[in-house]
């Protein structure tokens, strides 16, 4: 085959990655394939070496360089990516949304590993293909810890709900005594006394002493809580039903909650240590910039920055908005236009959750009644006049995302300014550029 056809082009190698093995297909610029899909066994070094040899043979045969494309799989693609990169190849990661939504190369409805590797190779030949960036080791470490934190929090919430369910059956009145059932004093009392009968059989001095030693409040607070507990225990004898297994499950759930609390605290400590040891990096500088936003604490800033990865990949706020899955999922065809527009939710769940929290804090009030962010609160209240509250909150999330982009782009800490001041500064900047 003449090499003249392939000037300034490349060989596209598509790899469909699995947990234990992958399939590799090699496509030429004219969209024909070199041989059949090759199976790569991840645990077999000979198989990995053969895959490298096949790519190099194709390069030598057609006098072209290769570009390898792997579909992102969460974790499984990373070892293969590093292996091929270390062998000197140009390797890129494709978002799985791109491969799933690309036009089928066959009229038949086919889906298997071999076919998907061919599909990835053909997609790689697209000159407009956008590939994902591999984050730094620091970002990967923080991202792993951040995602594990939220996974543990989800599991903890499940056991908190189970604990509340048991108490609603055997001791429903106890749930209203403390602000949260998971505060240390509530869990300690339930661990020690377990049932309404045990609370009633214990002496007042003993229970009051337990409350004071755990809650660290005065005698007035302790006696007030004691009276509430005894009243609830007496009412539980009238309305409440239990068997022995209920109380065993209560102790089991409390034990799990405490274990999760310890692991969650350990993860937060590891995150703080990583950030403190990397103060001279761009990532940590960007984390501190996001922390300057009122409504973003350390965890929110780290989680958001880890989900962003390399900020240089984003050229506009809309790109960041779409990357988080906050962009609208538009449905339109011909004369039909969908009226129920919702978020696409194709990006990071954690990033959306963090932005949602930041938006809620921004529109809330301080203890003295003043707005934490007057500009965003006024914007939210105006939106609420014509839109449902959740739609208005979504608009605030959009604003928060724009603010985060501006903070990272300008490398300046957040300052609350009114829309009028913002417009004035913008016009002044344009005049300065013109001069």
C-alpha cells in the first residue's frame, strides 16, 4: 500500500479496557484495520509485550506514528495507560460518553469487546476528538480520598437511618431530645442504657453525671435533659414495642456509626497532611483560592479542585458547567421542543453536590440575620418570584460555578461585589485595553 496516502497522518490504536484483559484494534487513516483485534492479558507480561510489538510493526510497515486511545473505565485503564506511555507511545483517554454516542460502524446492533476496540480506533481518527487529561499524582491522591470520604458518608447515613428506624419503633420519643441522634451524648446514653426500662431503673445522679461528662454542659442543662429522657422513657412504655433483637441492632448500628466516624476523620487528616506537604504546587494554590469563597470550606475546595483536575483544560465557564453535568438536557426535534428541561447530570456527582452545598450556604443568613452573600441571595429571591425554588437554586449553582471559574482564571481571591460594581470594573478594563 502506498505511503503517500498517509502523509501527515497517524495510526489509531483503539483499546477496549476490561478488569483482567483488554482488546486492541489498529486502524489506518483510510479507516481500514490491520489484522484482527488482539487480546491483551493484564497479568501476562508476554501478552503485554506482544501488544507493543504489534503496534511497532504497524508503525514500521506504514511509516507512521501511532496514537493510542483508551476508554476511561474509572481505575482499570490507568495501569495500561502508564505501561504504554512508559514504552514511548502517545496515549490518550476517551470519555466513554463519546464512544457510546458515536455513530455505529455497523448496521447490525453489535456490542462486544472486539467491536468496541474497533470503534475506539475509528473514533481516534476524528481530528476534532477531545481527549481527557491525566491528573497529577497529588490530584489522584486527593481525589481518591475525597471520593472515599463521600462513600463512607453515604454508608454512615444508611446506618443513621437504620438507627432512627429502630428508635421509632422502640423509643420514638428519644429522637426529639437532642438536635441530632448522632451527637456524642445521644449515642453514649443509648450505648450505656439501651432501652427505656434501663433509663428508668438507673439513678438520677448516674444519668446526670453521664450527661455532664459527655456533653460538658452545666448542671442545669444536664437535669433538663434528664427530665426529658425520663418523660420519654415513660411515654415509650405506653407507645412503643420492642423485642430483644431491637436493642442488639441499636448497639450494632451505633458501633458502625462510630467506626465510620473514625475512618472519616482519618481521611480528613490525610487530606490535610497532603495539602500541607504540597503548598508550593499549583493545585494547592487553587484549593486556597476556592476556599476564599464564602461557603466553601477545606473539604469543598479540595473535592471541587480534584474533580476539575487540570483547570487549564477549560476555556470558558460553560465548559466547566457542562463538565460537572449542570448543563440543561435539551430535547428538540422538528417542531417539537421539550418544555421539561433538567440537568444532564453526566459529570461528577461529587462536584454537583459540592456546588449545591456552596449555593445553599451563599443564600443563607448569618445568626444576626444578615445575608452571607447579599448578591447571590438577592439574585435567588428575584428568581423565586417567577421560578420554583429548586430552579432558582439551580441558577445560583450556575452563578457559583461561574465564580469558581473566575477565581481560578484570574488567580485572585473571592470578593463580594454588586452587579453594578462588576459592570463598572468590566467597562474600565475594556477602556484600559483600548488605550
